[in-house]
């Protein structure tokens, strides 16, 4: 099931949402049973919710755009060739995402910095803005949620198989 972006996301990032390349992320799996597209829309939504919940003044447009493009690396990271190369993906993909975002969309330096630093603490480069911190936090929270959902599905399938 493909996630439908909310109205704020559509308002701030209509050009991104209409992009054919951006929408190609619907075919790449991210965490568990979630596509990269579903994951990044969830991260954008959660970033907005965090800003509202903590009463933080943020540039919503920049935050949404960076959140939608934080994993814009455009390949299936599951086919990376072993654990060491997958760890390399963890370190490298923020720069690849920023490069792809800059090539296709009109991005500010601040938005690109948010993308490049979203993998803190893995990359050792901390976010330099409230928006970047919220994206980083939302990314981790969404990833954990997605992986927990995957475990629940596996557990249920195993239980059903035992009953059969």
C-alpha cells in the first residue's frame, strides 16, 4: 500500500511529488515491508508532528523537502554485496541522496545539509538545524517502527504455519 502525502507535504513539495524519478522509489524496499517512498513520506509527516508537538519554530517547507529527499539514492540497498558494503551504504547514501536531489530539484544549501547529516550518529556529522535534527529523529523512529512491523508479520506467519 502506497502512502498518500498529507496536504502540508503537497503544499511544500508538489514539484518533488510529481517527479517520475522520485516516484520510482515506490519499487524499492526500505525497511521490512515498507518501500522507500512510504518511508520518506512517513519521515516527512513525523518531522512535522515533532515540530508541532515540541512547539518548535521551523521552516516547514525546507524540512519537508529535505525529509522527502533524505533517502534519494535511487538504488536497492539490499543488493549491496555483503555486510561491509551495506555498512558503507549507511555512511555513503546521505551524500548520494543530496547529489541526486541537487541534480533534479531546486534545493537550498541548508536543505542539502539536512540530507547529508540525517544519519547522525552513524556518520558523526550532527544536524546543524532544528529541522535537520527533527528529520534525523523521525528517520530513526520510522525505521524502528517499520522493522517492528516486519517482525510482527514474521511472528504471525510462523504462528499460522504451526497451526496449519
